[in-house]
């Protein structure tokens, strides 16, 4: 198993953790924005299937 050769500082660890958290926050906001645009019908470049059975009823 790979083992680090030197101890990483706490600031480096915190920096990596902050970047990881920021990526998750950014992805969540993009997903929410896409969901809102799909619901309003203003989505461009996003294809989603529409069931024909639901539209007939």
C-alpha cells in the first residue's frame, strides 16, 4: 500500500477539503439550476423524454 513520505501540513489538508466541498456545492447549484430551467421549459441543450400517455390524459 502506498504511504506518504512526509507528513502533510494541516493547512494543506484543510485546503484539499475546502476544494472538495466547493466542488460538491458547485455541482449542487448547477443541478438545481438545470432542474428549474427544465420545469420552466427554458432548457436549451438538454433533452428529456416526454411520455405520450401522460399528455393524452
